[in-house]
C-alpha cells in the first residue's frame, strides 16, 4: 500500500511541477509577445521617420548637386550641351 501511496505522491508532485512550468512558459511567451510588438512598433516608427526626414531633405540636396540654380535650369543646360555636341 505504501508503494501505491508513494507513486501517487510522485505523480502529484510531477503534475504540480508540470503545471508550474507551463505557467512560467506562458508568462514568458506573453513577455516575448509584448517585447516583439514593441520592437516592431519602434522599427516601423524609426523607418517611417527616417524615410520622411530623407524625403523632406531631398529638395535641399539639389542645392548641393546643382549649386544655386534650380534643377530645371541645370537640366536645360545639360540638354543644350548634348544637342550642340
């Protein structure tokens, strides 16, 4: 009878340990899900922010590339140069 009681006790402890490990696993999965979504949101915001900054600064790059002249005038000058050659 004591063997049966010991087996039942071991089985009960095994079930309790498995329940505890399942609960811990579930909590870590929830933490991972929150961290994953937070990092995804941060990535999207940084990507869109960087894209917006780059696109908003693009008109300023024409001044660097073409000097003080608007880009349309530079294209016309290039077009005239190729026609004369």
